[in-house]
C-alpha cells in the first residue's frame, strides 16, 4: 500500500466502521504491533493493518475500496488478537470488502475466487509440509521450488475436506499434567476454535480440537510426528474465542518445541517451513494481484492455470 495522501475525506466513515463491529478503532495509537505480526506483511511486505485503520479514521473510503490490499488479508485476525488497544483491523477490512461488493467495485465471482484461492493455497501448504517432512525423515535434501510445484499438483487433485479424518483414536492414558498451563484439559470440544480457524476453514483435515484431544488421549507421539501440527499459523484466534479459556495456540507451539527437543523433527524445521511459507505467500499475492486486474471478468480467470504460469509448472 502506498503512502497515505489525505485528499478525499469522509468524516462519518470512521464512526460508521466503528459502529459496524464495535472495534474501538478510534483508540488506535499507531504502535504498529498489528503490522509487525501480520503474516501477509511479514512474508510479502504488503498489507498494513495499521494503515487501514488510519485511512478509515481519515475517511479515505475511495482509496480503500480501490486498493487490492484489502483482498490480500487472510482474515486470520492476528492483527486484532495482538492489539494492546483491542482495535479490530480485520473486521474493518471485512467491512470494506462487503462495501466493495455492495457498490459493485467487485463482482460476486471475484469474492468467490478469493475464497477459492485461500483454500487452494492452504491445501498446497499442507502438501508442501508433508513433502518436506518426508524428505527430512528420509535424510534427503529438497528444493523449495520443486516442493512447491509438486504441492500444487497434489493440491489440484484434492477437493475441499477430501482428507478429513474419520478414524478413531486408541486411548492409552489421559494426559493431565504436562502443559497444563495451556488449559487443554478444560476443552469441551464445542469446536468454536475449529470454526474460527482460518486454516481449518480452508482445509478440513486441520482441526485444533483434534490436535488437543489427540494429545489428551495419550497419543503424544502421533501428534508430534504429524504435519498438521505445523500448519498452525499462531494467529491465536482459537485462544481468543474459547469460552473455557483453553490456549490452543500456546499448546500447539509447546508441542512444536517438544517435537524438536525429542528430535522427532529437525532443529532447523522452523526456518525451512518459513521459506516454504514465504514462497506460497508470494504466489498467493501474485494470484490476487492478477485477479484484481481482471476483477470484472474473474469468471474467465482460471486459478490452476495462473498458478502454473507463476510457478513455471
């Protein structure tokens, strides 16, 4: 997003947006925490949640509605979860997306394409992690570029939720002591965390509840060796929405560290997966840029073909 140029102002806009989701946007003191923590900004240097909030305060409706950046948002709510002032940039962006659709700035086909892109990228992410972990366990080196290409080929063949697990878990023992500070034993399996999770909404095989219950039912080794554990983006939304005070994100982070400590996963896994994520975020951003340029004709825009062009597959 370019530098803010205050030209068109709408003094009522900040109050309209604030009333829409009761966010306290007027309380933003531009500490920049939201932008630093935003996974899109961190990986591709685009989308500044703080700037969206400030542009809202300045009444810059036209500039926001004509910006591709509001469509780069993953709606993971990381920005909202980390804000010390409890400001809600994510719902503000959602407000402008809805307004763009209402005012015919974009078509319904375009918004559906954005949703399709999110599902496709997350499925490719799961496939990439699975391929990378398989290579590590086999003691083989791998190329990020080649893993990404293979991941998209695999993702293209999978329908949404096609791999949702229906298998039962054998109860070995109930874990009631380790990592109890995360409150995981208080989980009532209401699945509010699963419904709110951006990854779970895209690929049904990832489920925060399943991770917590697998650990609770004594299947520690099973979950520590699972690629699903690493699909969590640590947005903390699961923790924010839990009425029981379960800190799902904290539990998953502790389990990741435990997998490394026990050498179930390599010590350099965080850096390697970050490289895969950066590559996937760049592809995602490029796809959305291209769709934005064709936003009135999105029904003729083929997602798989565009990804193939970008990756050189």
